[in-house]
């Protein structure tokens, strides 16, 4: 039986069978050094000519893929291998006003906080778990600042698999609580996310656990790319294909996943060109976009409230860089103050409470809007990747809880007058 897919090294181009468990390209991985993004990241390639599609009005549609739950473009053989939890198919909201002002452009919010563990990371965890199930692997390990860990823990709980999560000791309590409640083994690691990442790889080598780490396990991108299929499937109903997609960026895997889904559709003839993908990083952790144009990679220690995208070494730097350069992507940084402000504007205007990492993408949209870069009648999609309930501490600077009032109508009236309610 022919391979459903192959792995291809983004650096040397060498190809490997999809039937094997692979992480990095064995040849290129030997060249990796400390304090540098890894070489040898693998890309999953399908036989695009062999995937049956439906033609409609002279074009190819996504309907066939959705009827089959996208199984033709996923690295698993059977749908029943995937979790029974509803992963993906998250809502896409059209927003017409901000702060009571009508927008001159079309704004769509893709709310991935509606996934089972309230983050975008469930897309990757579902595919990794399904692949492991088909390989009869019971234990999966991951390093995480919280979201990927709670995601893997929740998905594994639904699949009767064991999850082992290594987290930096500074990870937010809400995310650690999720991990523990799902029954996963949690291992706090002294140091940064990168320290936890390295330890998880050593554990994989020693104990044979399957590793979910992004930019290490190539199947994570295959799960994350499904958001692009959904955006096009949902937005096409309103006959408005996206001009820009704003994506929060940390280690470069989410944006690579968005690009991979778009590239798959391009190869299948579903789309003729890609929208502009805008990479938005926190100013205090901009190690990916700051190094895109340079010849040497320089690390700047991260310091941002957006913990989910706080990364010193962006592990998927080279793939993200390739995608951004190949498809003329755009990029910018936003400050922590801009992120907090964006989170508050988003919540007050839409009812969507996003964690700082997710609000970073919305801050990018606001930056473009304030600088006149969102053309009239253009179609702009913002990818919101996680719930604000995961990190309540970070938004405290923009929250003011009033003092309690006495339980009588006069005290209430004084309070209403003082608050101008």
C-alpha cells in the first residue's frame, strides 16, 4: 500500500515515508546547535492529484472535504481514530461596528476559544492523538506554557491515553489547573519553556513516549492547518474571501499551519492565490519577526504578558520564514499595553474574552486600522486562539472592581450617580 503522505525536510529536501514515526530530519538535526532554531523541520506532503474533489461553476469546492471530515488531507487513516470531542468547526463572526462606529471594511473573528479545552491547540492535539492511537501508542509527552499542555491533557483524557506535560514553573495557574483536572501527569521545570522543551525531547529518547511538541512533531501543523479550510468554507458562504488574516505568533507553528492549509488549497485548485497573512508578535517577544531579514539569528530574552507566545527560540522559525517570504506575508509587533487595550475593546464590543496571546492578533488589526492599512471594503480575518479565562491575572491592570455598597436604595442611587450609570 502506497504511503498516504510523505515527510519532506524543509532544509535539505530529503523525503521520508509517512508510515514511520518521524520528528526532525535525521541528517539536518545533526547540525543543530544550542540557542538556535532547529534545522530539519519536516513538512507533510500528500498526493494532491489523487485526492477526489468536486467541481462547481468552473472551480473546485471544499464541500467534498468537509463531507469526509477532511480525512483525505489529514495524516490519519480513519475518522474513528480522532477524538469524539468536537475539535474545530469553531464560529466565524462578522463584526460591523467597534466602539459604536461602523467599520469601513469587513471584519471577521475566528473564535477558536470554542474548542474543547478553550484553545486553538486542540486542533494539533487531536491529530497527534489520532496518529498515536493508530500506532497503538499510549503515552504522549509535551512541553508547554499551558495551552498545548491542557489541550493534550484533555484530548488524551477523551482518548484513554496518558499525557505527560512539562511546564515552566511560571505557567499560569488556570492552565496548570486544567492539566491536573484532566488527569495528566504534570512536571514543573525550573527555567523557561525552552528548558521544558529540551527536557521533553530527552524524555522521548529515553522512554519512547510519543512527542507532541510543536516544531518538532510535524503532524501538529497538519492539525493547525484545518483552521484555514474552515475560514474559507465559512467565509465563502458570504461570498467574501479574505484579503488578510491576522495571526498571533510565538514559535511560528500556528502561522505555518495557517499557511500550510492555504497552500494545500492552492495545490488542489480550490484557491488561485493566497490572502496576505499578517504575523503579529508581542514587542517583548519578537524573536521570530525580528530575525526574518537578518543573516544571523540573535536572541532577545522574552518579557511579555502574552505568555502563550513568549518564546526565546522560535522552534519553527525557518518554516515560518519560508512561508512568509514565499507568499509575501506581512508582520508587525505590538506592545503589552496595545495587547491589553485590544483585549478590552474586543471583550466590550463582541462579548469574546480572549487571552493576551489571542488579543495580540486583534491588536495587530487595530494597528492596521489606525494606520489606514485596512482598505475600504477589504475582508479581514482575525484568528483568536484562546480564552481569557485561562489567564485572568494578566488583565488585572485594565480591571477596576468598585467597593461594595450598603443594601439600601439610597446607597445604590449614590453609586449609580458616581459611576454615571
